[in-house]
């Protein structure tokens, strides 16, 4: 109960920090600067299909898996167009850009991963992206070997803000919620972490919202939490 109260109040506890044995990472917008790129490609693909550009939709879809994204798409757009076709094209545009230009890595990612590995803290990935896309991004960034566990968007039945993806990550790490923290940039991700009973740390990616999670400027600042 004390732990959950600390999560909801945003207060910290040095005792809890000392207990930490695992860190769960989101991917897009947190480790890689891909959300801005994704937004740009959403603009292009919506225009291509004659759909109005709705920034509220583009922001709301962040952190969601396919099924949740599909539901949101039809909520905002009354159309008979096939969502999978549109999203697949958008994803391919993002993937082609990254393949040609490299993966844009967020500030402090390498330093934080090195710190966690050196201190024998387990590392998990919990991303709404598919296995194929996430593994390719990790490979391009040269960081795949750092992760002790991975959970992908196509492995869960319910996407963020449902806590399923984080609970599966905990199970793969063989840790409890009290022994871990979640690093997130999106509102859906923060809410999923809180629902899972895991303390979230918020590193914004240009989109700000009301939350009691502690806000940090970059991944490098996470090191100061230990």
C-alpha cells in the first residue's frame, strides 16, 4: 500500500530506489526519436488517402498496439478504408527512412544502459511495436544484447494503457513491481505502469500531459535515481 501511495503521489523513497533490480523501457519516443518521424509519416499517409490531419488522433495513438490503434482510428475517422493497409504503409515509410538514415537515438540511452549493465540491474523492453520492427531498431542501434527480456505489441491482447505488457515484462524478469521501475514518454504508457503497480519515470517526448509521475529531462538523468 505504501508503494502504491508513493507512485500516485509522485514522492520518492531512497529505500525503494535501493530495492530496484530491474528497469523496463518503452521504445518509440523513449529510446529512439521515432515518434516525431511517425507523426510526419501520419501526415503524409492521411493526406494520401484524403483524410483530414487530426493532431489529437496522432498524439492519442502513441504507445498503443495495433488493435487499440485500429479502434481509435475508426473513432476519429468515419471511413471504410482498411486501417491495416494505412498503418502498414505508414510503418513502411518510417522503416525505409530509418534504414536509409539510421536510427535516431535519444540522449543518454547508451550511458544509462552501460550503467545498468555494470550494476547488474536487469533490463526489459516493453514496446507496442511489433517484434520484427523492434528487433530491427535494437539491432541498428547496437543495443540488443543489453536486454534480459522483451515484450512486443503483437504478444499482448490488450495494449497500453492496460498493464498487461508491463506485467509480462516483470514475469520474464522474474521480479516484482516493487523491484522495478518503468521509463515512459507517453500518457498511455505512464497509465499502464501505474495500473501495473510499478513506479514510472516520465521522460517527455514533446507531448506534455497531466501526471503525477516524476519528470526527467533525459534518459541520462535516470542514473541519478540510483
